[in-house]
């Protein structure tokens, strides 16, 4: 019983008349009870860091199969804007077993235990933009514990926010963007941590040409859900409109890693990189979208290639070398990701003159040149080290 968080029932079992007490189990029970009490106090004052810490402690101490404590952990993570962790934690919460009347009528944080599970689930569904699911979960909590004030408030809020979002979507589809902004704003007044509503409103601001507001709403969405792809896309596009090229490049680079097969993202990154260089007064040479790694076979060709203005990255390789084979796809990917850089490859077996001139004995070796002068050499780099070096010289 202690494992499922039923402290009182566990105490009755341990302290049953005529049955010898197990001091270890009693100590464990007292520790769990203490952590649950502290967790309750922390939740009451909305101290979510402490609530998370105490729920984790109660779980670790012995209540490791308690749906309520595991769900409390989910709620705390959500309130701390750790949505991905909250969602993954939700998947391991066991369902309450409707074993006995006393079991199902147990209260947790002042509401019936089963209602609390749906109460938290509704909040998670809202945060993930699954508004219909949120309404269903909140209504289920209301059916189980209709007299609980916290449940009633959540149910009203969820219904209102879901309607506001639906109204905003309809207005957006009708190209009534100002009214759609207002509708999403109505929802945000009751759910100010909803990244989906911020992102939707950012799309409205973008359509209205109010890109500064769009960036601000995307910032809000990403502060809540850092890996929110739609918000990254909209912020990058808005910063491009504002000609904030460094910020646009930064977001498009993240998107390029997350969406490696999206040609539109790759092209947007390319144009932002070109614009960034122009904005800095740099000469723009040899920049073309969708470039390939150039194969170099002769010493004169090599010297001419690395003497071009800007940055050149040379991959010295051997066709038979396994490390070279493993890292070559990354080089191809980097070539597409950083179109401002000239990527070259030299097979040292086929081009010994180049290898001798550059004193290359070990492969894979990478050399980075700026306007013909070598600025960095990396021998057998990790993928992370190579990309870090390329990115460093791309600006």
C-alpha cells in the first residue's frame, strides 16, 4: 500500500493489533508521509521546484508506484515549463485501480485522487495544443469531484480557452487577422503559459506585418516549449523581415538540424547567411544554394580554390579509410548547411602532390583556410568538433 502512496492504509496494516511492527517499514512510511506533507505545502503556495523535489523524494523513499505522486511530478514539471519532460513522465503514470470504495475516494491535494489525475492530464493536453482532449479530461475530473473548487475553475478555463482558440483559428482562416489576434489573446488571459496560443498569435502578427510583435510572441512560446518547431520557423521568418540576420541565421541553423530534409529551410538559411555577410560589409563570393563538395585533384587547382575570398574547408581523405567514409556524409551535410563556405575534398592517394605540399600523413584531416591562409587544422575530429569549427568560421 505504501508503494501506491496510501499512507494511512499502510499504517493500519503495519500497526495492526497483534502483529509485530517492522521498524524499517515504519521508518519508510514516516519518511514518505513527511515528503507528501511538504509536497502538499509546496503545491499550495505554487512553489513548483519544491513540489517536484518532495514528490521525487517520496517516490524514491518508497511510494514509487503512486499515481498521485507521479502525476504531481508531471504537474510540477509542466509549471516549470519543462513540457517535454512532463509529457514523457505522464506516459509512465499508472492508472488508479478501482479496487475498493475507500481506494477510489482517497483525496490528494484536497481533491479525489482520480479527479486529480484527470485534472493534471487536462493541463498537459492544453499545453500541447490538444484542446478537445483537454476539455474531455477536465470534464471527467468534474464528474468525479464536482464540488472541488480547483477542478471547477480549471473546467471553466479549459472550456473558455478551447473556444477562444477555435474562434481564433476560424478568424485566421477567414484572413481576419486582427480579430484572430484578439481571440488568441482572450485565451492567453486565462492560460498565460500556452505556447500554442502564443505561436498562433505570432502567425497573425506576421500576416499583419507586425514582425516585432511576432518575434515577441515566438519568444514567449519558446520560453515555455524550447523545441517548438513552428515557433522557431515563425521567429526566423519574422527576424528576416526585420533584417535581423544573425538571429534569423541562428534559428534557421537549429531548424536545419531538426529538419534536415526540408529544402525550404535550407534555402531560407542560405539567403539569411548571404544577407548577414552583406550587412557586415563583407564581400560575397562563390555563394550558391545547394552547392556540392568540390573534388580537387591537382596542386594548382587546390591553390586556386583555397585562395578564393572567404573560408575554405578541405577534407583530406582516402577512399579505403573507414573513418573518412563515416565522416563524409557529415561533410556533405555541412556543405549544404553553410553555403558561405567553400568545401573541398582531396584524396591523398590520387593527389599525392597536394598531400605532400600540405604535409598530410593521417586521414581524415581537415584544414580550414581564410583568403588562402590556413587558420585551423583538425586531425581525426569528432563530428561535434568538426561542426563546431565549421560553424565558428561561418560568421
